[in-house]
């Protein structure tokens, strides 16, 4: 056992391990919140008639999604099909956020009043931060539930 840890006494039960936040998870959550806030403005820009690809040529978006896929695949603690599926999901979700965020960033660059009037941008960022945190906690809950099932078997 590690220093400072004691083994459970007879009759005591060990506290089940729970999924814990990591520096990587918190970083991805905060980055996801910023991307989500910018992506909101990307959706607004598209609803106003802009086309995807105005901020960056589309091949750069494909490169970004490929980079996200490889980054998550190599960073994944899971091997095999689970790691592969997780990398696909990560690349799809964060890739879409990236595309809309870049388009939203350009829209905000050209029309900053959209976010500045009435401090709407602060509200959008606050909602995005809460949404990203809820998604991360939900993910941790799924991981913990899955780990509990595996330990029970």
C-alpha cells in the first residue's frame, strides 16, 4: 500500500472507487465551453445566410477533425474498439464544435456588437460553461456506472 494509506479493518467495507476529474478532463471541458459559446455564434451566422467555409477553407476543417481523432486515439486509456469508438465520438463532437466556433469567431470579428450589446456574450459563455460541465459530469457518471458493473461481474 502507498504511504499514508491503511488497509480496511475487519468488517469495514472499502469505499468504492469513483471516477475522478483529471487535468485533461477539466481542460477539455473548459475548451469545450469556449468552443460551444463561439459555435453558438457560428450557428447564428449560418442562419443569417453565411456558408461554412467562409472563415477557413474546408480542407483545414478536415485537418482539424483528423488531428482531434488522432489526439484522442493516442491519449485514450482504452485499447481496441472502445478506444477507437471514443476517438470517433470525440472527433465528431469537438470537430463540429471547432467548425462552428471558427465560423462564429469570424462572425464576431466582423460583428462584435452581436455579443457586446447587453453583455449577451457573457450570458452565452456562462450557459456554455454550465452545459459543458454537465456533459462532463454525465460522462464521468457513465464511466463510473460502467466500472461498477465490471467490478460486480
